[in-house]
């Protein structure tokens, strides 16, 4: 076979060669990195979030409404205890968490060591509510008296009311690792151990169910579960239990955790609610946080019985003629 004589190829312009080299480099970098470029935007794509169980009702509504407005967006929510939420945020199993506190200094250091700088956005003011059985007539407490019960110093209802026949006081929480448990231990008890008569079930609805069937019990809840009077589930819960009125001290008026008293801090057991976003670029996580912190999201927070971080503004035109 005769060898074909090849003519010498023309010299390619330099800029074409440079373009070819850069294209190849980008291709191999993309293959070696193993991580595809994110494709979500503030109003489209998918994002995983973890929400403290206390706010399941509220965030079911927030997510449903957000996805109704932005039909190319999908927010996958898990409702877990506070401790699990933080773990998942740190290991990047989710991009956003909803909690009853901001990140601690040590938690922020953990993120910063990985060159990640989460953004915290306050979205609401919440409160801890205490509930008792419908047949319990002791419906008013001071903070000090409640603290004494939680520590086990007052372990019998006779110590609260000498006429009571209810026996031992059992205190029931929603979950061992929940925000409610952490708040009571860290803020009210200042780290001291709970009474031996205190224990946890698995959720806020289980707290309500337990209290409704045990006359001697006190339940600890997020007020979100009993504050939306338009919600059929909330209405059914309120038929099963009584909400305690709490006074700051013996000289103060005892009030229930209604919105007005949470706002003025007359109700003594309030806390802030935060959305913490590790997705600092303009992705769906940031878009959802902005929605909840915006006008529509804040109106839903108001309707749920919490205090919006940014109160929705009502414009009223007054006719002076």
C-alpha cells in the first residue's frame, strides 16, 4: 500500500489554540471536582430544610404557599428536634434550619473553619406554653412556682393547692432534644437537672394527648400548637386541655401566652425564632428565607398566633370630611 503523502497543515492562530486548551481544562476540572454546579435559583429548583418540630403546622403552610407562588420550586422539609437540626446543617444535609435560637459562638466557629458563614434571619417571637388537664382547677402559676415544679421541689399538687386530690405532678415534654426542653433547662433552670417526675414523649400532639388523659400532668408546648384559632387541629386540641396563666412574680398579673402579652413581654417565657441559611449564594434556600421574612410569610406568622419579626403594615385611609 502506498503511503499517502500529507501536506504540512497550516499553522492555527494562537487564540484558537488558547481557547481549545481552556475548554479542555474546564472539562477535566468539572469531571475531577465530582460536584455539579448548583442549578437552583431563589424561585426554582429544590432545597432541603430542617424545621424544629414546634413549628410543623406553621411551616407546612409556609411551604405550601411558597410552592403555589413558585411552581418550579420544591422545598423538602424534615421536622426534627433542635439538636438534630444543627447536626444536619453542619454536615450539609440541609441548607436551612428553623430554630428557637441563633447559632452559638462555638457553632459559628465550626462553620467558619470550613469557610462557611451562615446567615441568621429572625422571623418571629414565640413562647413556651404550659397546659393542664380540663379537670385541674389550678390554672395560675408564677415563674418561681413553675421552676420549683420543674426542679422537683414541689412534686405534689397539694403543695400547690392544699385542697387538690391530684397526687404527684408529672411534667411531660415533646422530645428530649427539642427546643422546648433546651429552653426550659438553659433559660429557666439555668442548667440544673429536671425533676424525676419530668419525661418526654415524641411530639407536641402527644403532649396534648397525654395531658388530656392524665389529670395530674403538666404539658410543655410551643404556643404555635395552640394559638391559631382558625385551625381545626388547634381547636380540637384546645377542647382537650387548659392553658396555664403565668405571672412573672407574685406582684404581677398572670397572663396566658396570647400575642399581645408575648409582644409586650408581659408573658415571661418568650423566645425568638430564626431561620439559619448556610446557602449564602442566591439559591432556593435564600429565596425561601426571604419569602418567610417578607410580607406574605410574616402575615402567616401573625395568623398562626406568633409575633412577626417585621410586623405587617396596614394602611387605613381616614375620611375627615
